[in-house]
């Protein structure tokens, strides 16, 4: 697929740019409750209601301003607090792909959106509603049978977490297992394609997204990612695999899969106690540095050793146990496999950048898919300049201070300038976009914790192998 896109243009800025522009949410402790519409018709009605409500709010606001002798702008009528509330309320209640597409657009397109629209969509990363108890019971009965409660000593119908495609409950089985049960919202899997298309169409037709913004690559990515995340049995396999890969690394804890309670729509794992990772912002510098160093080291292992990476950068996917000083890894729905060739290409670009070898950097850029022989020289130069900016932590000899660097805005500005150049049409491989999202999220966490990390020391064993 080829076409104008902000994802390819900003792909390098995802190393630390666009993700830094929007803050990941803290794990919520209380939730609004509403039934998830599961039929396609029901979901379409919700979207239609959103569009009608936005239009009605525009008419009312316009009439008020005209009565005051003002000539309102269309953008001023669209981007009002009332419309912001209408959009986030409807998408949060629908959950699933409808909510996910808003989340992805806010993270990947935030720099090209009006600030008001970026703020509206940004709220979707923390505004998920929870299913009411009767709907939770119905989903579990469909997956576990009518007498499922007889298998539990306790089951809390108040969720401990809620996100775009599912929510998590804590339960204790009759044989004493303390479990975290992730339950998928009904209708999510069936509605992925139509939800994504309908939400994007409504946002574009309403004028809330710029007409020049081509979000097609984001929509394809949203559908693909959601289909993978909606298969909880596949996620369970990834959970088990990471448990095996990190079995000899006591600094990390991976919950244990409980397959006897796991289906395609329900994922059961051991409950692990911990605090939100971003809540450690007031911990000692030494502890914060250690936490981020462990995660940077894990990223290199995922890319160069495992060939398998959890690519979702949400802070809620990490917890921390201050007593044991262990990092807890959660949510493996967005896990992606990378080929040895993919990892080798990134070794090449990192090594060439450290050596200042622009010719080798360009060769690696072609190998990865950032550009090809037809790419204009000025665009190749711009991409290589971004390589150098993005790899500043790697090139720094010593502890790189993520809390004070201005690398993110510089890289973001360069990425947006390239993306808005109409002559640059190259779309990098989807694997690259997933990797960059993970890198961007890790940079954001390092900046939030004001960590100082010797990235070069962590990377050199892999680059020299």
C-alpha cells in the first residue's frame, strides 16, 4: 500500500517523539459502568448518535454566537467542550475498535491534529467504561458454562482495570489460586473492521480531522492489532513464552497462565501484586535508573535475542514491586515476532550511526524499508539525520539523562517536516511501526521517571556479537 501518511513520515519520531507528546494513563481505580453494544447495528446507532449530537451542539453554539452578533468559525463550533464530551463519552462506552482507533490516532497523529482534537482523543486512553455485572455474568456463562461460579471461592465483579477491548477482575478459585481474569467485551472481534471504518469516516466527515490527514495506514494497523489482541488464547501463549524466556531473570515477573480458565474471550493468569510503574517517580534516583535500565536491556533482548517483542507502550502494562524490586510484565496481546534479518538490519543501522558511516546507514535504511533507490536524495538525508538524532542515547558515552534531553521535540519536528513533504511517500514495514511505538513508549517512561541510563553499555554486547 502506498499513499500519503504521517506514520511513515513520523516513524523515526516514534523512537521518542510522538509518544512523548501524549501521556500514558495511570491505572484507574474506579470506572463508569455501561453496557457494551455488541451488535453491528447497535454500534452503528451509537456512532450515529455521536454524529447527531455533535451536529446539534454545533447548531446551538452557532445560533448563540449569531444572536450575539458574531460570525463563528466552523472549527470553533466543532471543537467545543460539549462536543469533546460527546465524542469521548460515546467512544468510551462502545469500547473495542471504536475506542482503539481514537487512541491510535491520538498517539500517532497528535502532532498534526488541532490541540483541542488531540486532547479529546487523548482522553480515550483513560476513559474506558466497565461492563455492568449482568453483562460480565453473561460473558462468563457463555465461555465457562452456567455453573461457573461454583468453581470460585470469591469473584469480584468490580474490575481492577478496564481498557479498550477488555477488563480485568480478581478471583480466588476453590483450590486456592489467586487469579486475574481478563474478560473481553462482547462483539469486539466481530465489529473490528466496521468500527474502525465507521469511526474514522465520522471523524473525517465531521471536520474534526484535517482533510489533508491520510489515516489509512493507521486504520490498517488498528484492525490488524485489534484482531491479534482479541485472541486471548494467542495472548496466553505469548504470556507463557515470555515466562519461559525470562525464567532465569529474577528481576522480572511474568504472571502464570491458567489454561483451564482461558478461552478465546477470557484470559486467566496469576494475580501479581504491584504498584503502577509511573508511581515510582519519587523513588530514589538509583532505583529509577535501575528500573529503566532493566526495561532498556529487555528491549534489546526482545529485538536481538528473542525475536519476540511486547509492542504496546502503555504504562499500565508494567507494574513494580518495591519490596522485591521486581518489574512485573503484563498484557501480551500486542506481541510481535521479528525475523533475525530484521534484528540484523537494526544492528547495522545502530553500528553505522555510532561509527558515523552515512553510507552504511543508508544501506541499512534500505534494508529496513525506510526508503529505496527511488527516494529523493534530500529525503534520504533527512531520514539519516533522524537516525542520528534518535540514537543520541546510544551514542552518549555514559549515563544519558532522559529527564533533561530536548531530543524528543527536535526529532518530532524533523519527523513532521518530512511527513508534510508531499514528495515523500515511502511507507516503512509494519514491523518497524510496532517497534517504534515500543521505543517511543519506553522513552516516555524514562522521561517520566527522569532516569539516567547508560544505553551504550547495554547495547554494545549485541552490536559486537
